[in-house]
C-alpha cells in the first residue's frame, strides 16, 4: 500500500487494512471532538471528526450503519475501522482524524461537543471551546454549517 503521496490539494487516508481509501477535497474545514455515548460505543472513545471544505471521496468496502434518525457511520467491512460519519442529508461528512496518512495535516482542535456526556477518566489539555449537548444543538439550530453528531 502506498497511500502516502498526496497530489496537490488532496489529503489521503485509509482504514487499518488498507482496503478502504479516501481523499479529503479542498481544505480541512473543522476538527471537533465528540464525547457523546454513541461515539464512545462506536470507536471506543471520543470521536475525532475532521471535515473538508469540498467533501470526501472514498473507495472500498464501506458499510453504513444507521446510528440515528439523522446520521450514519461508515466502517470497513474487512478490518472494522470506524472511519466515516455523515448526516443523511449530506450536509456534514467527516472522517476520523486518525485515519489520515499524514497526521501533521490535522489542525488543532476547533471544538469539543457533548462535553456533558464525557466520562471522568480522561481530559483534553487544549483550550478549544467546550459545548454541552444543549449548547451544541442550539448552535446548529442557529447555523446550518454546524457539525452533527450521533
Ligand atoms: Zn479495512
Ligand atoms: Zn458523538
């Protein structure tokens, strides 16, 4: 697998086994950490959701799991890597930051969401804004560009 060489304007990544590959298009738009219970059960801890200004192209054996009325999550059917999150209306499509080949391209955290659901056994040291579930839902009601969760 040689997925390390990005052509200009492309940010590449893959699942653990390499059968699923993706390209983030445009620029990195947002990097948020979700502390909700759905993300914790899905990936074993908080979700590192990275989105791109022009969306994400992907190839390979992805299966979509219907995680809520409004969202679904994509994982590799071969190795089980939890990679994609998207709203069913396609207004949000994010990828797990750890799946990017070049980790130096992941920007600083822009926000934490669902912090009232965070368990006590971990803390992040950054100073990005922290939103509770209620604050987060209010922010996306006011701003259609918001990122979704669950
Ligand atoms: Zn895989
Ligand atoms: Zn979540």
